[in-house]
């Protein structure tokens, strides 16, 4: 279990949403800093709304 809004939490949420790799660079999510993951998460939530 990861702390809410930590890097691990963002990775869990993105993988639950079906994103395992960065959509443009095709690298694993674990390689990115938290602010990049947060932007991907926000884009995911906007797409679901």
C-alpha cells in the first residue's frame, strides 16, 4: 500500500486505469518523477469524466 498522492500511489492508479507505459516515450512508469506521473493521472481522470 502506498501513501496517497505518492509516486507509488500514482503508479498504482495509472496501472489500474490501464496505463503501464508512458504514452509517448514508451518507457515504464517507474522511471518517471512524481510530477510527470501526476500529469498522466490528471489526463486519465479528465478522459474518464
